[in-house]
C-alpha cells in the first residue's frame, strides 16, 4: 500500500512539473518584446527573428526528439536509447546553435547550468539570449525542456525556479574536481 501511494505521488509530481503555463496565443510577440526591452540598441528585426526562431525551432525539435512525455520520463527514454535526443542540454545546445546561425549584431547567446552543486536535483541546462556585450544575468532564459517542448522564457533574474551559473564556470569546476590542477608539460 505504501509503495503504491509513493508511486502515485511520484507520478503526480512528475506530471505537475511538466504543466506549462496557459497559452495566450501571442507568445512570439511577447518574447520579441522582452528581447527588445533588453536595451535601446536592440535591432527590433533581430528581436522578432530570434523570438520566431525560438518558438518554431522548439516545435521542430519536439518532432525530431519524438517528445510524447513529460521531461523526466523523456530523459529516461533517451538514457535507455528509446529516443534520439531531448535531455535539457540537447535542447540548450540545439537552440543555441540554431540562433547563432543568424549572426545577430545586437544580441548574444549564453549557456547556463543550474543544480550542479545540488546532489538532490539533476543538473539543468539552458540557453540565454542577451543584449550584445551583456552577461547572461542581463538576459532572457530560453528553456524548451522545462515543459516538455513548450518554450518557457523569462528574464533570468525573474526565473526563481533555478539558480543559473555560467556553463563554463560549472564545467571548469568539474574539470578541476575530476582531474585537479594539471601540471604543465615540461618536456622530456
């Protein structure tokens, strides 16, 4: 009985984590407006294009990744080889790569990881778009994984669900933990 109850609670928790906010039908325009608000020198056409691509490419990846389940269940399927891609870092890598193809002049892209130091939660990766020359902390999180293929976006400072850290910082910390400070090669 206790096992059954625990299983039901776990499934409800998984399902609740995957419930996207209700759609208002103007998400692309709202994201474009948020990107434009990053600074007065943002090219409005670039902001509009970035928003359109973020939504359309997310929809394309839903098909390519064969998304049919909430994120954590899909992760298990990817890890078992039942789905081609769809882990959070796949989403972040692919959306960043696609947006970089646009060679934006007024926008930059960043990568971030959350939960890297939390043994009770899985790491979570995302892409972030910001004004050219600004840090990721001044940008907008683009997270298609969070709701299983429904694009979540928010100014990073308002995304209280995760504490985002620059990807390079997390990876360097892991490299040092794994390999220590490597001594320079001195020849011989």
